C-alpha cells in the first residue's frame, strides 16, 4: 500500500500520473486508488479521463474510461468497453443476440458473463496499442480484464503494448471499509488518509459525482449525503435508521429537498436514493471520518438522553438505553419538545409516554414520526381534558412509521380530515395503529402502505378497504397470516407494487381484486423464524395486469392448483424447486404474455400439470380444457417445454393433448380470453386461419374438360384441405425463424418436440428454408418417429422440407403428406446418404402424397435402400399438380436400376401439368390394386405402372381407368400382356375437346 497526497483532485491526479507512466520492468500493471477515506476516488478517475495530462497522452495510444459504479453484470461491463471503443454495429449486435439467447434460457441479468467473440473483437481493436483503462468497479469482486479481451501490458525498453489499469471500488458514497480488502497484492494500492481542506471538501467532490446522475438537485446532494453520514457516525450501531426504506423520506421531511407537498420532491429523493450505495449504511458500518464532518450545529441529532431537544433541531432520533437485546423503557418528560417548533423528523425508541397527550404534541411542523418499542403511559382523565389539541401534530404528518408499538388514536373529525389530505406513507411492523371510525380508504393521498406482521389480524369484512386510494403505489402486507381474502384493489389505479410475503392464510387471489397498473408482485411462503404455517392459497390469477413484469413466488405452496398470468409482461416464470415448491399445481395459463421468454421448471417437471396454455403472440386463442396449448413467436422457447436433465416434456406427455403453435394463427372474434374464463364446455378451434377453397387459386388451367379444383378432392370425396391436427401437434407459421437457434439445449428441445409430434402444419413462413436445418440435425438425430400427418403450404423460401437421415429409421408412422405453394422447393425429402441394406419400416404407413404448385420441385421421395424390399407398401394416392420442373417422383438407389418395385396398395394417380416428368419411379413399377389414373399435361411420361395379369379382359370392372389426352395415350410404352403391362388391361377415358380453343384472329398485324 502506498500513501499519496490527494488533498484535491488536481493534486491526486498529479501524484498518480507518475505511477501510470512508469513502464519499467518493476512497474505495476494494475493500480488501485482508494481515494481519501474512500471519498473522491471516482472524481479523480473521471478527471484523468476528461482532461488527461499531456504526458499521459504522449505515453498511451488510447485512454478508455469505463464507469460501472452501478454494477449490473460482467456482460454489461463488456458492453460498456465496446461502446467506449466505438466498435462496429455488428459487434454490438452480438450483445443483443446473446442477451436474447440468455432470456430464453431464463438467465437473470446479474449472472450474464462476457462474450468470447466480443472479447476477440476488443483484443483486435486494442491489442497492438498501449492503452490506459480507467475503471469504476461497482461490484464486490476484482475483475480480470483478460477475460474481456483486454491484453495484459507488455512493457520493455523496445516496445509497449497492452493495457495498464487504474481502478477503484469507490464512488456513489461507497464507504464500506471491507471492500478495499479484496484488492490483492498484485495491484499497487494508492490511498490518502486526510485532506487539509477538510472532509466536507471531499464530500462536496463526492456529491458532485453523484449529482451528475440526478436532475435538479445540484448542491442539495451534498447536504443529503452529509445528513446520512452525520447521523450514521453519531451511532449507526445503536440506532436502526432503516436507511433502505426511509433515507429519501428523511431528506424531504427534514426540508433538505424542498417541495414535499408535491410529487416532484419525492421522486427526486427516490432517484438520489438509487444513486447512493445505501446498503453500506444499512449494515451500520461507521465511516472513520464521520465525526469530523462539519454539520449544522444541533440540527441533526442522535441522542441517548431524554433531555430537552434543542430549538434548532430539525431531525431528532432517540436511541434505546444501553445496547442489550431488551433495553428498559424510558419515560419522556412532558417538556422535552416544548422548544421544538422546527422539528420535522422524529424517531423514538424504547420509550413510554401518554399516547393521548404525547410530549411532542407541540411540534406543529412534524413531517416524519417513528415509534419503535413504545408503550402508552396512562394519564388521569382530567389531564386529558387539559390538552384538547394534543393530537394537532397529525395535521402536518407526511410519514408515519410504527414498529413494535400498539397505538390507539383519539382524533377529532377535523384532524382526521386534515391528516388524510397530507399523509403519504404509513409503515407498520409488528404493531398496530387504529382510530375509532377511521378506515384506510380515507387516506386518499397515501402513496405507500406497509402493514407487516401486525399485532392485530387484518379486518377483511370491508372488501372495499382501498377503494378510494387512487394514489397508492406500494402495498406491503407481509406477515398477515390471518388474511384470508385480499381487499379489492381494483380502484387503486396507481398501485405498482404488491407484496404478500408470509400471507399464508390467503385462500385465493383473483384479477377482480387487482388493478391493471400493477408492475411487481411477490408471495413468499417461506417460514418466518420458528412460526411455520402451511400456505392455503389454491389459485393465483393476475389476468389483465398488463404492466406486471416482476412476478415472484417463494417457498412451499402445497395447495396451489392454478396459476394464471395471462396478459402480463412477465419475462421469466421461475418454478424451480430451489425457489418455490408447487407439488399440486394443475393449471398454468399464460395467454397473451408477449414478453414471456422462459419457464424454469423443477428437475423432474410437474407431473400433476394437466393444463398448460401459453400464448406469447399478439392474437389470443381459445383453447380446450385439459390440454397443452402453446403459441410462441420464437422456436427457442421450446427449451422451456422440455426438461434439460432427461429430455422429456415438463408434464407427462402421454396424458395430455399437446399443441405447439409457432406463432399465433388463431383469433377469437368478438371475445376476450381475459373476460371469459374457460370451462368444461368451452372448446375452440386449434387450427390456423381459414384455408382458401383451392390450394392453388392462381393456377390457370390449360384444359377445359376439368376444373383445377376438382383435382384436390380426394377419391373418397373428403376435402383434402380439412387438415385435423392430431393429439400432439406442431404448427410453424408467420414470422418464425429456425436460423437463430444455436444452444444445444434449445436444439435438443426442438428435436424432441418434433419427434413427439403426430401432426405438423407449416404455413405462410417467408424465412425458413427447411423445417429443421441441417446444423441442428448434427446435434441430435431426428427421425420424426411419431409424425402421421404433415401440411406444408405457402413458404416462399422453402428449399427442402425434410433433411432426412436415412441411416436411422425416419418417418415410420407418417400417413399423409400435403404441400402447396412452395415456389423454391427442390425436394420434399432430401436424398442424404444411400444405405446398402434393406428397410421396410420407413414410410411403411404412408398412404397419400399431395403436392400443388411447387414449380421447381425436382423429386419428391428418394428410395435409397440398396436391397429390394417392400417400398411404400401402403401408398394409395399420389396427387401432384403444377410442379413444372419435376422429373422423377421417386428416385431409387443405383443398385435397383434393373429391378421392378412393388407398390402393392397404390390405387390413385393424379398428375397435372408436369411438363418435364419422365418417371413416376426411376425403375419399373408394379401396382396390382391400381384403380384410377388421371393425367393432363405430362407429355414426357412414357410409362404407367404394370398391374399384373390377374385383371380380367375387356369389360372387367376391375380394370383401372386412365383419364388422359388421346395424344399422350398413343405414345405410351408397354412391356406386353405377359408382363401385366398392356393397353388392354386399362379402361381408357379421354375427350377430344380437352384443350382450350385458340382465338379466332389473325396473327398478323
């Protein structure tokens, strides 16, 4: 440790600079500056950054100033470094992408680490320069900047590069002596112990630093800091000032910050409160110089004696006698405050006095009253009558703080009327304050109300207890164990924070009791000391609290069955066992939660969960009861549905109806899911938007003998577009991209969900080129082992629908496939790698293939098994329309080129305007059950499947019907009757007027 003279900012800079310029072999690479008693260190670093001495500019190529005195995370530190270096936007975008990725993983902001790729960019930007880094560290740990891409300095006679560091833990009035002990010996520790200009001068410098971040306070900040340090030094170890709650109240009530009758002063005080490290003073740490500060004489007093208060005192705190755990009560003399007309802040501890005629009744300017462990001292009845105006002080009160004190008030109607107009905050902890004929709703100016562990049960007979409290912003009812029903807060239209920690007697919480203004909610059921009671709450619904972003559940909630956070801004729902235990939770409803990014589950999921409804899109959906329905706008949310530990759903998937819809495609006209609760009779559509009558409405037919619409009607007259999702359904719609999915957990979750799906509907997506990209397939195998039905329509960039791994056993359950309006699609199933063996399970249940308007389609399904077996043994229907580039429907393995492939169930072939089609299958086909072939515009096709010799001669009703052009029929190639491949085995149907008539005009002009 090295003491330097830091009597002023200029002197401190002058004495620090030589250490920074020292580039000898023995020079320290990192220098820590602790200021003078912890003060002014931040200002010195800022002065060097703002106006560096010329010698520093000559020595260093760059001076980088990083202020993280308000600590957020290591990620935020790295972002600040990148901003100071003015790195290009592509680098800054890395932060946004990684933050978004962490959002979907449910990582809290404080735990977010630096990004390695950004570190490489930082290293590239400054690695060849010799730089000076000035760092304000608001964390409680030292930082190794090599983790952030900042190289260690290399200093020699011949070259200099890397980064030298000057940093401090101080700033924002952070005077905790323990934090500087975390600086290790590898850092040169610079400090000073005293300034000849006095501690007030240093405090003024510190206050100016803080004032940089506040509006309209200026020099007032110094006085606020002086107030805090002065009182804390007088006995922060014997008086609980409760700075975390009341620091801003003291500043306004004492008159340091003027304008307490309006909201601006309170808002400014609250903002300043956030800028100061108040937690250092909540631990009752005493700064070494506190008693040396020059303060207004007798103005801010902490006393251990119950002597007469000085007339100039504006804040007076009376501490308990002694430091024992249960000090005796002291009696206050009646004349103790008779000169205290200027007194504005008063806190009394362990006192006894007459509650009906308190000794401070003459303090007509009293703004803050705090009573801690005080008891009533009974007086004679005639003495009460001598003091008719004993409670006049209540007229001027702004803040009332009652702790371990039961106070029955005797207020006149006139005083009550004046008090309710002025009082802004009431804080009650393990106490009680009441008045005959008085109700909470009369406090219409109340902004904060805390009634924590009261000594009397909360009265719930008045359901409109808070009906007129339109300015109430914070309500804390922690520890009200006897509270069974929350009074209605729907008219408290300014309420932002609701704390119900320890309210284990609550039976339910519904949206009818809450206002839409609510932003923060907390229910902590963890046991308080040894008094454990089981939480009774069975239902929590915060539906419609549109501003709610902070939602916290803690402890054991063994009776909770339903949780509904619909239409809120909740970003992460944490249900991990370490945080909350909900063993009986059956329903989770999260409809319209547009900000929802992650749900954190217990390791084993929630086996009791029977209903899960999630909708993160802008258009609400109606859902069926007793099913899982998820509507999300980003595929990365899948990792919130699948357990990471054992890769299964967070519920028992074999028990539930699963619908995963990405994103929302269903809207319920004329209804709001917030107003109408779902019941057993409610059932809604779980499909996408209404489909058009034709999948190819813009197709212009060349033929007049048939409508294009007719060819999308299946042979059994069922409209092919009436796609009904199965019990496990996945839908991918507008605005969804799979390119951003990178984390292994997210990829595994998506692949698992797809593998569990029985139906798949992909539609109206303009970004994806394949359902599951190849880079995701390399993480884990996807065999689509449960998929039965698939629809893919209107995806303009789709190139390959399925990237298939034929080394496994893909598509063993698929029955129907539909695709339409895929202008860029090259194939439906990719060729992948060939397989030398035989396989009869893949595509064994496929019954129909329907393809419409895929103009660049080259092939459909490759048959790449090298040994002949039963291929597509259940395929019954093949419908292909307007796929102009299609040459072969079924490519085959090179080893099968001379074989005849069996299609034992094929009945219907519908082919329309496939101008380049040469083969249905690259080898000869045998289809003994063929019933109907319908073709138009397939002029390159030369063969039909053989049907065998079991079909009778002409007139046999079992002969397949071929409906085609006469010209095409005449050019077909045949293998002969003995091969079951002869024209006489088919019944021909064709029209001589199948082409559109040419216009009757001359082609000459």
